[in-house]
């Protein structure tokens, strides 16, 4: 009897068993690292929120004197990671009354999609179709609620729905000015019944791009945070920016922006933390940090 086939069969079974065991071990390590990265990012968010609450307590905190560092100027400071709710473009008038009644708002929403997601949309011709589907999907929900969460919408198009999910998710640390990634749609559009305009003083520079363009938006952001003013008049703002072409903007476009310094804090600013070891990024709203 030839014993070689039997030995080869045993060796083959042994090789499969070792390979399966090794693969299971690798999966276990990846799962463990992902879990640890998630917990680290979550802990950083908790520390950040607790630090904010501690600093808001009444009283004077006595600190040990440290060597003073020169204060950063607005141009040296990094842009905020999240565009707050008060600086998002509200699409409710388009859902409620239609784009014919609010052409400038529809135009701004289309420009936003163009600047942020033109490469993702592939064919610019579907910009209008995509926005119309978004508005149409929100209309039934507003019959029973005053605010629509964009992430709950289901577009009536099987082809565009996966694309919509990608736009909702965005990429990590997007920067339109250096053509890196694209932001989450949730941070720049909203649909709520209450009347609202884009808060200039809290807006991320990305939110200003549809109104002022790629070059003027970051300059305007720096100007707003350097000038300690209660607000701006349109003509004065155009003069400070040195952008005479903005005079051709329709008055209805300027009505979409609140040029006065707000009395409220930046609304609904999500907390974002990364774990550099695993590359995991975690985002939470302040209300859910302690849940």
C-alpha cells in the first residue's frame, strides 16, 4: 500500500487548520485594536466635554504660572472641524413652497453640492435631480414633524441612494481648499420649520464658499474673527474683502446670511476625536457624550 497519499492528505489538513487558526488570530487582533481605538476616542471626547463643563463653573480657578506663549492670531488658528447647526443652509422653504418661490436659496444649495461633491456626483447634470429628490423625500415627513434628520431620508432612486449615504458620511478631515476629501452633508444642510439664516460669525469657511467663492471665503472667515465688530453692513463687508464682484449678488442671497454678531453660542457642535494608533475617528453630539 502506498502511504504517500495518506501523508499528503494529513499534511494538507494540517496546513488548512494552521491557516484557519492564523486567520482567526488576525481577525481577533484587528477586532481588539478597533475596540481599543474606539474606547480611546470616546474617552477623549468625554474629557473634552467634562473640561468644557468645568470651565463653565462659577468662580476663579487658581493656576500655577507658566511661561506665557504668544497668542495665536485668527490666521494661525485652524478652522473648526464641524460647521454648527446655526450656520447650516435651511432647505425648509424649498420643501414647503418650492424652488420657484425661492430661486436664490435653490441656487445656493445647488452651488454647495457643486463645490463639495462634484467629483462624487460624477455627472454635474444630476445635481438638480439629486437636490429635487432630497426635497421631495423630506416633504411627507414635515407633515408630522418640525425637523427632518437628513440621515433618515430615503431617496426615491436606487442609483442615487448609495451615493447619498456617501455624502452623508463624508471623509475624515476634509479640506476643500486643498482638494482633500469632502465634508458630511449633515454639517452644511438642514431642514427645519423654524426660520433661520446662515450665521456668519459661527460658519466654517466651507459654508461660506457657495456665497463668496473659494478665494474670498477663507479671507472672510479671518476677517470676521479678527474684527471685533457687532456686525457688518453689506457694502462695508465688500470693501473690506476687496471683492467688488460681490455687489452683483442678489439682495435675496444676502438675506440668507446673518451678518450680525450672534447672541447665541455655536449650536450643536459635535465633538470629534481620532485615535492615531488605529485610525479610528469618533464623532458624538454633546448631548450623547454621557449616555
